[in-house]
């Protein structure tokens, strides 16, 4: 049986107010293309214009036009969506303001306005989602994607038309009042005893990890030592829980055999890596955690390692203050 596909007779464009003045973040779309998204924060209003144009100047009948602000957490086996929406008797009305929300288990496409309309020429509508809640930070990982977007839906008898426009959300956390140092030991009885220390356990995205490694006992021939940052993404819940780990960076901090009493300094700048904040049990859907992984390799290629979780947060960027003459 032959399949027939028809191009949409409608062009829909979503323009966000003031997007040129906002910081931009690159993200991958569903088609693996890179798109640029303006950055918003929790409580920011999301406003702009929707332009709808009928191709070839033909008349178009519709059963309602709807604009929504959607926050979704999607994985390969489930999705959760929060929606802010507004339907009107004549489709989309200028200066609509959305302050409430409903939560559903999947997509709100099932809701449609029963009011019909007719369009013959291009029309532009304003929208304003005022002080809308954006509870979580945007995230794009291996098996999970947390995104926010404006969706315009035009209900038609033959086929609905939908257009989405993504934004990116950043969430700030204040620096912790207490930030204890990390002290741990690696040892093999009568063969190896190492102590290592990191200056703190919580870092911001532009922070520097400072530490030291002390060799208290060395009776095996160590060839080299390396330190790596590992990101571990967890989705689902037992028994259907999935873990994916990726190495963000790995570098050698020692080459050659150390001696007893030797101290090796560590200084790792986080600003050059593609990191996100730590996410813990976000909406009971996923977590993303970071670990410092210290590995020692001896001359027989045996590996000894110690792993320690660290917390990464996003803090407000400090404005640049120029010195006064």
C-alpha cells in the first residue's frame, strides 16, 4: 500500500521577547541538530509573539489555536510533563497571562478548544506566561532530557499543526555554609598506604579542586597515577533502574615510582569542562552525580582506585568590577 505525505499548509514562527539580550546555550534537537536557546531563570516571565501564515493565500479552517508553556522530563521509557495552558473562545488572544498549572502523565494534546475559526491571511498573537515557575534546571544527558519549551498547537480536521520553541533554564544555589574537606586512605596491608585530601566536597562550576596526596608506605612498584572526573546518570527506579557513566576528564598526576614521604599536589580547574550541577532524584525520575576517581597502576598493570563523590552547584556569576583610577 502506498503512503502519502502532505506538507503542512501553515507556517508557524515563535519569537521570544528580548531573546537577543539573553545568554545563549547550545543544545541538540531531536534531529541531532544544534540549536541555540535563550537562558531563563525561575520566576522569569516568558513572553513573545506567535506568527501564523497560511501558504498560497488559501483559506484555512481550524478548531482552535492553543499556546502552552511546557516543562518535561523525558527518558527512553517514560516522560513526565508540566503544562501551563490557556484556551480562548476564538483561539489565541493577545496578552494572555498564565499563572496556574496542571500536571499530567503525558502530553496535553488531548485537550482541544471546541471553538472553530477561519484564517485567510497572516496573523500575529502576543503571549505572556507571567512569573512562571521553572522548578528544575534544564539538562540533556545520555538517557534523559529535561527541557522547557513554548508549544503552539492548531487543531484542524485533517491534521493538527504544532510548533515548539525551546528555552534553557538555569537554577542557582547559594554556596554552602559548611564545606568539609575530603580525607581518605588507600591501602594494601604491608604494601601500600596512601592518604589523599581535597580542600572541600562542594564546588561551583568555575571552581578549582585543590588537593594533596601523601605516600606513607610504598612497597609495590607504581608506574603512574591518574585522576578523573566521572559523571554518573541514573534513570528509573529499582528494579528498572539504569546507570550510565562517562569520564569527563582524565589526566596523569604522577609518572614513575613514588617514595615514602613524598607529597604530590593536585590542582584541577573545573571551568574548562562540560559540567552540569549535581541533580539528586529530580521529580523521582533521574539523578546525575559526580565523582573524583583516583587510580594507581603498578608495573604489572594492576589497578588500585578510590572514588569519592563531590557536589557541583551553579552560583550567580559575580559582575566584573573595574578598578577606579
